[in-house]
């Protein structure tokens, strides 16, 4: 029984230092929040740019059809 306890203590002593602390988790949460915010902002501006381009092309096409093609 004593050797089993010693084995478990050794195992716990080996594992415990590798576990994350509350500080580690808070730091990781802050990094992830910042990264996600930056990515969402980046994607939002890409989408705004694409939609502006699509609407501009559509408007140009309608203008061309209305102006230069016979009715």
C-alpha cells in the first residue's frame, strides 16, 4: 500500500507543475480576446470593401445599360 501511495505522490508531483494557473488562463483569455477582436475588425473592413466594389460595379452596369443601349 505504501508503494502505491508513493507512486501516486510521485505522479502528482510530476503533473502538478504543468497545470495552468488562474493567471495563465487569464493571460490566455486576454490574448484570445484581443486576437479575435482584431480578426473581426479585419474581416469587417474586407467585407465593406468587397460590398462597395460590388455595388459600384452594379451601378456602373446599370448606368451603362440605361445610357448607351437602345430601349
